[in-house]
């Protein structure tokens, strides 16, 4: 079974139907409906802005740090939504897997696609907020495209692994919630990278950030889109070392995909 089977006509129609159904069910009987795609990250941003920027004065040395905060929250929400949706994808579609023959990759890819649509909607809000705050975009802003591609593959790889593992280990859901909470604070989303390096052993802090693909992705996005004063996690590292987080992202994707492929043969019997 190849992941390219997703692009067959039958599977493509099923993928579109699953994404559409997910959106309808998610906001069913909600007064604001699809507006929650934008309101949720904005509400979280409002709390973080008051606490960490207004009171604790994080990011004073970084231009437009409030824009960077919103961008980081939006990107982390995509990662969280994709991995959480992927974790429940196989078990949640057990009846479908038993009754219909289709590419089993679709249930995870549909969760990632739904999250990607939300990311696109939220990113429009980020851009409007950036313009309102006087951010001047340059041609380097186009580099946000490969950065988002890397983010997508990283999240999808983790989602594949979680979706397959959850079939066998149902305690994974609460464990993953704790991991995501820890990951949120371990990734420089609500604070600048310079704060971590200053308040910890410089080499150890820089190494920890280098081994965190999410940190590299968020900081690269801020660097190319908002202001070059946003320090990247690979700054001051040799070029062959600096590519480590990018390589890790795609190794995680390939590892998750391989694990999912190996376990998918028994999904229908176990869910």
C-alpha cells in the first residue's frame, strides 16, 4: 500500500468528504460556527499578550514581538490539532475501516488537511495583524512557504505514529496531552529565543533548541516574515549542523509513515 494511493479518484473524493464532514460536525449547533477557527487562537493570544508581553515584558528587544507571538500560537495550534486529530483518526473511523476498502492513510491525512485549512484562515488574520502593526514585508517572506511545508510534514509524521500507536495503547491520549503542554513551553512561542540562551547554559540551551524541530520552524517563520531580529535556532552553528532540525522533521515524517504502514494491516481487526 502506497501513500500515493490517496490521489486516486475514489480516495480523493473520500478525503474531501471526510474533511467537509469534520468541519460540519466540529461546529454543529455553534452560534459562531466557523468563526471559532479564528477566535480560538485570538483568545489565547489575548491572554498570552496581557501576561507575557504587557506585564512580564517579554520580547521588548524584538520588533513586533506581539505579531511573532500570534504567529507562534497559530503554528502551534496547527501542530496540536493535526497530532491530536491523527491520534484519534484510526480508532474514530473504525466502522469505516471495517466496511469500506480505501487507503488507510486517508483518515490521518484528513485530520491534517482540516487543520491545514484552519491554519490558512488563521494566517490571514496574522497577516492583517502584522500590517496593522507596521510590519514591512520583503521578498524573504515567501520563504514562509517551505517553512509551512516542513511544519506540515513534521505534524503529519507525528500524527501517523500516534494514530497507529493509539490502536494498541489507549493510554496514549492523556499522555500526549501532557507532552503537548510540555512542548508548548519548551518551544519559544511565548518568549524570545534570546531569553532561553541568556538564562541557561548557552551551549546546552542552544543544543536543546537545535534538537527541537518545532522551535526551528517557529523561529524561522518569525525571522523571514516579521523581522530578522528574531534569532534563529541555527544561528552561529556551522552550516552542516544547522540543517539538523530540518532533517529531523523529515526523518520523523518518514518514521511515522513507516510505522503506520507496518501496523495498518491489522487496523480493521483491532478497532
